[in-house]
């Protein structure tokens, strides 16, 4: 800024109009020039010691001899601005721009006034003039568009700047704010698609587009983008998503494992995609048990993610395939990671032990769960079933008689309780109670039919 002012000082001192020289005596010209210089230097001195009122008086003397000197109006504006006389400051800067519209600092003065007074609407008008002289002020224009909630214009300018000068943290923060409003989601998606067509080797556009699809839960579209990325940038971590699917389809286990491990270890790849990859490998490993160790490693890699209980989902997969040992293994792993999983998981774990006839493990596990959930009837039932099979009928009697009181509107579970109580009293030699509970179980079965 100082270099520009110096240039204008020389213009003010020596750029004396020729018509004045033609009409005045040399002595008069010298006198006028000396008076102008004295007043101007006085103004600078007073401004330097913050005597802005006196600086203004001196500058007004300068205007008497050179009313169209843009530098004097600019200096007046700065002094008025220092005094917070915003109206006069703006008028002075505006006068300077009218005389010399190509000097950016005169426009900066006007912009400073609009910013100080929070007149952002007028500030946008000034900035649109200023950026013609200095495009760097587009950054300020983005901020004013945000301040005036002109999000369409802000987003267009952000995208333009991202493409021409690169991204910035501030603009990215603005963009996140804009895109948090649903109506801009499709606008951004369309923009990213266009950017990918224009710059096919720019990985960040693919990743941003995948993220947008992720927000909409459009997994298939996410995979399509990853596939396109793999064609354009095979070395990308995201490209491994597409390569993984290719290797799975070709039944190439070692290469599929290699791609999967890259995907699961990546800090760039979306969690939804990671789980999709794991699920596909789970199906593959179900048919190819030689990859169980790789599956175990993959599950361990994803266990840190709290959003999806991976081990539980794997347990469900094996449970549905009636592979009880594997189901129990992963249910135990899931509960060790998160003991507060929904009750469905420990119940399925106990049923898995029942199917494997591991009754000692069953009774101990059910009993430990009862300590945590003393009013959950399923755990009493499984504990009783386990004790019956171990012929510990007294323990079975105590736990089953307590647990049945917690059964509410669950005829299937109630029937199973009566059957186990019948087995208990049969073991205890009480035939009357045995017949009584088996009768009650039969009655419930008939009512259900």
C-alpha cells in the first residue's frame, strides 16, 4: 500500500494542471505548491500521532488547491475511518475511486468501511469491483456470501477457487456448512461428476463423490465410482475396492485378501465400504474355510469401529448356516468387545452352546448372565436346561422356578420352561409335578395350534 501512496504523492506534488500554469505567475505557482506540501506533510504528521481531527483540517486545506487529487480523498477516508466517522470515510474513499477507479487501495478503503459497519450487502458490491483489480479478494467475497446466506453464490465461488487456486480449510468448512442442507447435495454431486470428467486423474474428486453417496447410503453408486477410480488411478487405495470385487468374482483368494487388507487398513476409505468388503469376504470364506485365518484378521482390523458390531454380524452369519462352533466363537468375541449388545446376541450364544451340547459351558454362561440381567427369563431357562442335562436337578429346580415368574406374554418360552420343569421333577423323582408341568406344556402347544 505504501508504494502506491508514494506514487500518488508525486502526482499530487508535481502533476500541476497546465491550464493553471498558463494563468498564474511562477511565484504564485511555487507558493501554491509549497502550501499544498506543507499541509500534506502536516496531515501525515498529525495522523502519525493519532491527531486525526487536525490531520483532516490539514487535508481539507490541500483540497482547496487540488480538489481532484485522489490521494487526498483517500487520506481523508483513512482519518475519518480512524475516528469511526464511517459515513464521511466511505464518501471520501468513494470520491477517490471516482477519480481513479483503477487503484485497488481506494476500493479497499470502501470495503474496510462496509466491513466495520457490517454492511455486507454493500461490501459485496465493492468487492465485485475490487476483485477485477485483485482476484485475491474473492476469498473475502466467499465470506460475505456466507454472512448474507447467499449459499448458491458461495458454493459456486468455492468450487471455482478450489479448481483455480486449490482448497483451503476455511472454504472447506464453509462448504460443509452449505452441504449440510439437503437441497445442495445433488448440486455438489453434479459438480463432482463434472470435475471427474474434466480432471480424471484427481483422486480427491472421486473420494468426495464417494463420501456424498455414502451420506445418501447409495452403496452401489459408491462402488461404481471406486471402479471408475481404479481404471483411472490403479495405485489408489480406493481402487482396491474395485480390484477386491474383481478378485472375488475370479475366485482368486490370495489377491482378494491382499486388496481387502489394503481397504480395511486405509484411513481414507469409508466405513460402509469396509463393511461391505468384509461381508463379501465372509461369504467367500464360508465356501472356502482355508481363509478363516484371513477372516479373523479382517474382523480384528474392524473391531475398533464402534458403529457396527462386526463380530456379532459374523456370528449371525455362521448361526444362520448352523455352524454353531463358529457362531459361538464370534458371539463371545462380540460380547467381550461390547457387553452391552442387545440381548439377542447372548441368547443366540446360549442357543449355539445348546446345539453343540456343551451343557457345562451353557449353564455357567447363563448363570453369569443372570448376575447381569436378573429379570431376563431366557437366561434362567438356559441355565435350567444346562443343569438338567448335567443332572444337577436341584439347581435346575431353583433357577427354573425363579425364572418362570419373569415370563410375560411369550407362550413359546413358557412352554419350554414347563418342559424343563417336567424334566427337573422327573429327575428328582416327583412324578406328580412332572406330569403337572408336562400337561401344562401340552396345553400351551394345543392352544397355539
